[in-house]
């Protein structure tokens, strides 16, 4: 809103002056022109003065040599103003941060005396003087903003102190330990320094603009920052380090992975309430839930780097997979014992049929004997009667045995199913209670925070 208001004021002022010029007479115009000429002359003198100052500063200046060469160490003070943080990539183990990177140092060769105490200059002047070779040690990619012009500002004070500001977007490395994923916390460092000079300082010079984080899966907090001096074989240099404390938000993973896994395990346990004779239905339950768990485990791993250890989510998925697979094995066990019961009942039915056939043969033989040894009795009146009476007894016996067989084999419930209906939900509920109580109440362990390492 401020630039818009400024533009509006400028336009209105211009319109007012234009309308005033239209209303004045030629004589008035002649009267106003000496004042305008005097202002332009004064501005021209100021510009000429500043030009002479800059020319005198650059006269004989060698930007290849740092200030205080041979006498003292060049002290470069740095501070970072974070305007935006994120996103954070788990697969690449890196994060992105947008900052205003400011450096301040003193160059005795750039002292001046003039009508102004500060000379505000653009990036063209920065290329003509010495600037620190500050770089980011753990930066993978850094971009300097150049729209619409290079976003750089240089200010020179009377005593030779310089303030050099630039806007950068840095992609920095963030080593992550994912054993507690997705209930994990990380400390992402931002390391920067210079090979030319070193300076030990305990002052915290990293500021973060509030409400300007681009993090969908993390809580953001600036944990700590400090200076660290490192030694190499050739020289000693300072590494300034700022740690950004990140704690992952678990809501996305609960909806995307945990709830589907829990629902799949519950669905696999529904088969315990089906009859053991419902082979197609229980087979569909078992195979479908196993395939679903396989798909969920693969999709959960796609969002993580290829680490050689198991994460907290991997353990949860593995236990859920074990419950689903155990439900399928339980059905196979019940089905096996159910087939053994049917085979025994089938043999008893066959024996009953054999007994019935033997009784029919005996009755037929008895009827033939009566026909041979009682010739006075006619066949039409006696034989059918004897045959019917003889055949009626086996039918009664068969009718009495059928209800007993149906009670043994039809709509039966296995003892294994009865036990599984209670045991599986209790075990799965206990596992969830221990799992969530362990990981949600665990204190975050932030590694790589020791400055001595």
C-alpha cells in the first residue's frame, strides 16, 4: 500500500502543477523560471560533488587487496534476515531459505568528507571495490535475485565503514535422521564463512521474519546460532552456523497412511465372524487385505529417501501386515480342519447307504422265500405288502439320522474363530496403545548440534 500511495501523491502533484501552469500568465512564467534554474543548478552542483567524491575514492584503489593487508585481520560482521523458509525435501535432505544477507566491514581507503554522511550506491560500485568472499559451506545451490535489477545495495559511511546487502535464495543441505519418522525432529544448519579472514563472535545475528514460512509438514523455530573456527592445513577460518529447529507435523501421515492401515486390519478381522463354510467370502477378505497392505507400504516408502534402517512408520506397517497375514493363515487353518470333519461325515453317510442296500436285499430274499414255500398265497396280494413293510423301516432310520448329520456340518462355528474374535482385536489395540504412547511422548533428540564437531 505504501508504494501505491506514493505513486498517487506523485501523480496528483504533477497534475496540480500542470493545471497551475495552464492557469498562469506568460509574465508569471517568466517570474518562476529563475527559481527553477537555481534549484537545478544546486542539484547539478551536488551531483558534481558526489561524482568528484567517488572519483577520488576510486583513484588509485586496488580492489584485489583486502583492507588492512599486512597489518590486521579484516573483520567482517554478518547478519541474516530470513524472509521465507521452506520447503523442506526429505528425499534430497535439503531445505530452501530466502534471506537478506548483509555484511559490514571497514575500509580505510574509502574515507571521505562531503555534504552527506552516507553514500547509497548500487551494485555497479560494488564491482569496483573489495568485497568479502563469503560463501555457504553446506549450500547446494545459491541464487542472487536480479529482477528487475540486481537486488544489491552498498552504503559507504564517512569513516570508511561499508554495508553490503544482497537478497539470496539458498538451497542448503540438512542431514536428517529418520528413525522416528513421522514423529521426528531435525536441526538444519546454515553454515557460511570466508577463506580470507576469521572472526570469533558470540553475537546472534540471524533474524527470522514471523509468519513467512513455506512449510506444510513442519513446525519451524530458530534453535541456536554461533561462531565456529575451523583449522585446515593452510589457514584458519571462521564458520558461522545457524540452526533451524524443525518438528514434523503428523496430521498428513495419519490421514494418508496410519488410518488406512488400521482400517485394513479391522477389515481383515471381519472374516472371523463369517461361517467357516463361507470359503469364497473369507478368501476375498484375506487376499484383498494383504494386497492393500502391500500397496500402502510401497506408497509410504516412496516419500522417503532410501535409508538402510527402519523408520517408526515402517514398524507400524510391518505389524499391521503381520496382523493381516495372520488372519489369512487363521482362515486356512480353520478351513483345513473343516474339510476333515466333512470327510468323516461323508464316510458315515456311505456306510448308512450300504446298510440300507443290504436290508433291501434281505427283504427281497424273504419275499422270494415266502413266494416259494407258500404257493397257496397269491403274489399280487402278499408280496407287495411284505415289500412295502420291509422297505419302510430303512426310510424311517434314514430320516432319523439326517437331522443329526445336518447339526454336525451346517452353519457351524470353529473354536479357532471364537478365540480369534477376542485375541486379534485385543492384541492390535494393545500394540496401538504402546506405539502411540512411546513415540508421541518421546523427547526430540536433535543431533549434529555440538559446535565442536
